[in-house]
């Protein structure tokens, strides 16, 4: 079995080539540089030495020259491997210091195996390219050696310059990608939150996420996702198991409830971040509910039309007969009083029928541009007497905003008057009624806000206030706010109510600004 010493400073190269040689039936020892190789050959004999050309401390050229200067070891065949392409002068220098063969590492392994199989016929060089005995003089050796090193250094520098250029280009590209995705993160219309999967702590959130959750950066960053209830609690368990999610949930920080469309997935990076995307679907949900309500109203309209036709005719007969009966009865009799009560009941039924028809089948709006401030001024005039009787002070806060809307002015006036009438009835002992026009957070939207200091309502009652026929007032039909909401919807506006018992009620009417 042929015994070989393999010398290479790269441990991966040593192991790979050693295993290949062993598989081919060679016995192999290894060394990491020339000095270690010299220590090994002092105690063991080898049939051949294979050495890397460039190594720290003592490289392959110096090792070969040292071996060839030793009378006992100079006959051992020496093969130099190089990782780079070498020109003819480099090869001649390697042969001049005693190498039997010069091969490239990147070449076919078959070349090395062939050289080993032909060791007996390889020239056993001891110094000069012509094969004559002796060795290069020290000064000549150093000169040639330095020339080889300079060429290698120049080649390596050129290679490093190319690598550095590609690295600079790659870093520039990565920086561009980083800035691009950072900008996408910051300016996205959806809310984006990054969460640590292990701890459940929010590491970063973009501006839109902070706006949706009504929290500033200090309040949101490094906060536990569990604190964002209830959707954060639902997400926490999914995140810990790195599951992808898509669902709808709500969020409340003590203010108005926000409905969210939530999507999430692990990013797959080493820092174990989980990406959450939030979309505020509160307005979409409200429009969906309104669409469903309008569909119900259409059905109610069809039903009401038939009912009104069936009820009004016999009701007219009842009303005429009661009036005839009333005139035939003497004054201040029990019979006359009972007849009058029956007539009042019939009048109440007619009012309910009329309001139901107005609600279910209102006239199509005749839209034209006008200023909302003019509506407020007209309301102040129309309600002046009622406000004075109820000891209610009116305040109008005017702001320099574009308050021109496109709507049916008479329908809007009707809707606002119903709201004002509710406020007056809620302040039977006096109070303050405020009107304020303001810009909305939503682009192109203007808000007419009507605030009273009346009795107010519980949340459960406030949610039902716009339902047809729902009322807590004795003798009322419960259609006032329903009609207002219906008229506003026909004119592209929407109505929000916030109320607190014993504090008052705030009604916000959202209009789309005209132009």
C-alpha cells in the first residue's frame, strides 16, 4: 500500500482529498502546513508528498525545497497542488525547487491519481529544470520565489477587486431593496404589525396600524399582543404555533368598537417574526348593515303599501262615523268623551300609517348643492319658539371649512328637525343644544354634529334608537329617527349616535363634500 503525506492548510480540502485517496487504496497522513509536515517526515517514511502551494508559515514551495536539500528525503516524489491557474514561469519555478508534478486543485482528480500511479516514472527533480543535480542559490531562489508571490498576489488582488466590486453592487441592491420594503411597510394603507413569535411582544408597527388601534408608537411598540383585546388574545395562540390566520374580529380600547379584517403569517426569518395585517372594516360593516336594512325596508315598503290600502278605507269609514256620532251627542257626556278618545286614536293610527309610508317609500331626492350652515340657520329659526319654551340655549359653532354638499335640502331639513325635536324632548328641564360643522378624518367628508345636554341613553337603547317603531317615550310612534336616517341615506349621508345617561346625546351626520 502506497503511503502518502497530504499537506494543506484548509481542513475541508484535507478531509475531502484524504477520503478520496483512501477510497483508492492509499494510506494517508495529513499536515496543516510545511512545518508540521517536516516534523512528521522525521519519524515516518512516505512514498509521495502532495502539498498545497500557498500556506501560512511554510508553503509548498519552501517545503519542497527543504525536502530536496535533505540527502535522505530528496528522492521522495513531490507533487504541488495549486488552487489558481499558473502560467509557465510559475510551473518552471515549482520544478526548479524539486517538484515532480504541478497540478491544479480544480482539475480532474483523475490527473492526480494518474500521477500517483506513475510515481516510478515521474522525474525525481532535485533542483534545476534540466534535471541536473544541485539546487538554486539562495538569492536566486528568493528572487524567483518573490516573483511567483508577486504574480499570485496580483492575481489575488484582481480577484478580490472583482469580488469587492460585486459585493458593493450587491450591498447597493440590498440597500435599495431594504429602503423600498421599508417604505412599503411605513406607507401601506393597511395596518402592519410585527410580533416576536416566542414572546408575543410587538416589535414594530406602521403608522396606519397605530391609527387603527388609536395608539402612538410608544404605547404600541414592545407591548404584549394579548393586551389588544379581543383580537390579540385570539391571535396569540396561533402565533406561538406559527399558524397562518385570516378572520374578522373587533377591537376596543374603551372608545368606539372597531371591526378588523385580520391576516397573519410567520415571515420565516431567523428572528422569528410574525406578520399581522389589519384592515379597518368598520365602515364596510356599517354599509353592509345598511344594505341589509334597506333591503328590509324595500320589503316593508311593499308590505306597507298593501296594508295601507287595506286599512285606510275602513279607517276612513270609522273616522266619518265617529265624527257624525260626536256631533249627535250632548256636550260633557261620558259618551261624547269616549267618542272623542276614539277619534284621537284613529288620528294616531293615521299618523303611524303616514309616517310608515314616508319611511318605507319616501320620495326620490331632488339634489342640488347648498351649504350646511344654511340648514343650521333655518333650524335655529324654526325651533326658536320650542327652544324658548323649554328654556334651551342654542349654540352654533361656525368654522371656516368647505361645507357645500349635494343633497335634497328639504329632506335634509326634515331629517335634522326630527333630531332637534328629540333633543328638545330630552331636555324638558332646560339645557344647551350645540351645532358644529367640522372636517372628518375621512377625505372629502364634512360632519354636522348636534349635541344636547339631555337625559341621554344607555348603550343598548342608543343602538336601537334608529329602529322603526322603537321608542321609550309614551305616546310616540318611534319613527322620528328612523325617518331621519332613511332620508339621510337617500342623500348619501350617514348617522352616528353617542349617548351617556344624564350627560346627553351627540348625533354626527356624515356628508360627502361636493367638489
